[in-house]
């Protein structure tokens, strides 16, 4: 059985590979500088200018958890888009179903209130008519 491929979680030995370290995290991530430059103009500026990251093989990320950063990498990696698209479709479907249920519930509630109001108005009219008949 083939091993499950986990992009960015194991070194791949790219010539321009960089180790990505997140603050307060033991596990590193690994990515090609070229890939990072391609997905973000911020990385492009970092690696193609006088920033210290241009001349190092490590990148420290602060204020973002490893999990979020890994999800960002996976979203940008065409090899994992099928899973991301499936997640989006499932999320959209769930959202659409929730909206439909809300709309139907609202319509049923509105209909029920209208029916109750109509019935109550009719009953009040009948009572008033009976009361007026008795007074006459």
C-alpha cells in the first residue's frame, strides 16, 4: 500500500527548499521558495530583496498557527485542490440546505400565524355578530 502523501510536512530535497518554523510549534514545514514566491507577493518580496529571508534556508512565522499555515499551503497547492474543492462543495451544500430550512421554517411560521390570525379574526367577528344579535 502506498504511503499517504503529506505535502509540506516532510523535506522533499528541492534545491531551493526552505524550512518553515511556526512560533511555539515543534513540527516544521517544508516548501520551495519558488512555490512560496508564486503564491504570495509577500514571499516574493522577502526572497527577492534585501530581507534576511533571501539568504537563509529557514523562515519563522509568528502569530499564525502551524495548522492554519499548513491549510494555506494546501489551498495553494494544485495537488491538493481536489480535497479543498470537495470541502468547499460540502460546506456550500450545508450552507444552502441551512438556508432552505430557514426559509421553509419562516414560511411555515408566517403561514401558521396568518392562519391563526384569520381564524381568530373570524371567531371574533362571529362572536361580535352573536353579541349584537342578542342585544337586539
